[in-house]
C-alpha cells in the first residue's frame, strides 16, 4: 500500500536514523505573534480527536532540553543572530526527534504551533544569511500541510494590546528599530508579515484570513484539514487499548 | 600550555580559548548528557551554539585588537566527531560556515591505543560521550572508545587533508614536538610581526 502523503526531508535529514514508515500527518500552523495560533489549535485538537484521530501537539521553544536555556539567554543580553538561530534549531531538532517523529511513526496527527518557516522569517528580518538558515533546518521533515494565519498589522495591534500586551522580543526591540515599543512592534511585525507572505508563495502554504472572528477561522482551518485528510490515505488510528480502529470519515463543515 | 607560555615569553599578546566552555548552553549540555537526551543533531547544534558564542565574545574581539588567539580545538572537532556520530558531513560544514578560517591549524595526532592509555592513566574512567557510548557500538566503555575514536580519527585524517592541517606526531617526546611546531609558528609569526597592526588569526587544533 503506497502512502499518498509520503514524507521527505527538507535537506540532508537525519542520516543516522533507520528508515521507518511515518503513517501520521504533520500539520503546521504558522503565523506571526498574537495571531491566534494556539487558540485555534486548542479548538482543532478536540475536533480531530472526536473524528477518531490521535493528536499530539508541539510548540516552538518547548523542548525539555532547550526551553530553559532559551528563556535564560533571552533574559540576559548575550544572544547574537547566530546563537539565537542555532538555539532555535537545537530546540527544533530536539522536538523533531523526541516528539514529532515518534508521533508520526505511531500514526498521530501532529499539530505544530510554528515550524521552520518561523525561523526563516525571523532570521531574514534579523539579517542572518538566508541560505545558512535554510541549511540549518536541512534536518527538518517537510510538513504535509501548512496553514498560515495571515493578518495585517493594523488588525494585529489592538488584539495584542487587549491581550497580553506588547513584549520586548515580539516587538523586535532587540533589533533596535526604534526606541519606542509601539513603533518598533509595528515596524517589526510588518516586516515579519512580508516575509511570511513570501514564504507562503514559495512553500505553498494554505493562507487563512485571520482577520475573521475565531469561529470563522476555525471553520476555515477545519475545511482545509478535512480536505487534506480525505486526499491523504486513511490511517489506522490506535485506540486506547492498542487495537487499531478504522478511520472515521470526516464530516463536511 | 607550553605554546602559550612560549609565545608570552617572546612578548606576544596571547589569548587562550577552550572547546565547550561558554556559559550559554552549559545547563542544556549538562541536562542532555545526564538524562541521555542528546541526539547526534542536538549534540552538534549545542556545540555550535557554544562555539558561536565564544567566537563573538572571546575570539573576534582579541583578533580585532591584533592579538594571537590559541584555540584548543576548533570547528574541525565537530567535523570529525559529529560526523562519526552520524550527522551529514555537508550539513555540519554548513552549520559552521559562520566560523573564521584559522591561519594555522596544528593537528596533534596519536594512535587510539596511546590516547586510551593516556586518558586512563589520568583518571579512573572514560566519559560517556568521549567513549561514544551514545552511538551504541559496544556496551563496554573501553571497547566503545576504541571503535568510536578510531572512526573519529579516520575522519580527522581526512579533514586534515581537506583543510591543510600541520600534523604533529604526538607520540614523540614533548620537547621534540615543541621544536617541530615552533618552527612552523615562527614562519607564521614573521608575517604577524610584519602586519601586527592589521590583526592576524591563529588557531590550534588537537583531537
């Protein structure tokens, strides 16, 4: 049985790993800070589970190996563009090998809150060599589906202000674009969005309009995910007692 | 040490930097090693973070100030060791492409049996990663060391050719070794003396 969603590495991959089949699905949600990625993933997960899929979730800088080091380094002022990028790549590799690949092997749907494209966008804005950034992530697996939550900075600003507020890093204060937090945020997030839009073209992201209300965005995301899953080969989803259960058909929303 | 002292005695401004010595990733490295969480890729990337940090804070400023930097190991250690663990040779070269090319690379070469003897004479047992226990070549640390380090040495020899290292036979008496590479150093230093104001880079590589 040949899979309709064969996996491939972005670059050299991980040559020391034995080849294993990865029947799961890697679905990435990309988008800038404050766009609502995690809210949407919180809603996608129970939906997919009700549909009979085992779901695992992974998030940027969440690796047990690196997360403390990254927060510590961000608290100090020691990081350069190079060390920043390498730390993110290490965090990514740790999650790839310890979370993403094992989940895919077990047939899970992996919902990734950000992926290598976040590093591509940020590094371009920070002025790192773009070819070098892409080389670093040569170890990555190419996702099956990338959903990009697109928003303009004008819509983003009130959401962030009403939400958790503007933070130092999300405002790009480390780039010294402006001494004013608000100006810097506006400038930095506009540049990030421009990068994401270029990446969306290059890598064929599915762009979802994130200016809409939460439930509309969710409906859109579900439609794209359901469409992808119908095209992809049905997978056997292991149930709690270890017996494989047949895949369920997906409702059309 | 001897080289550093020799250079200082001759009035050269010298700075020494070791491998895996920055504070930035110390916690992750310790945790990764203790809990055996490291994969060949994360092992490689953490060392790259450490190196990039030292390059920025410890290597580049003294070079720009016209000093001589002695580096105990350099990117080539990663090219040999990480590839022996299984990462792609082109990938690891790309990861380190931000590094400066040293002006001189001294390669202290010893056969495996000699390094094993020296290490075991100095301390009770081999370190887990140094013996390549994570690669799973043998459950016996000494045997694993032999197998893993032979692989590393073979790759080192290849890297030595690729990057034109100056090889020092490290089985010889120490004074003989020192006389040997001091000659090479003197040639480099003649250039250094000439263009002292411009800032010249020096690095030493040992396995």
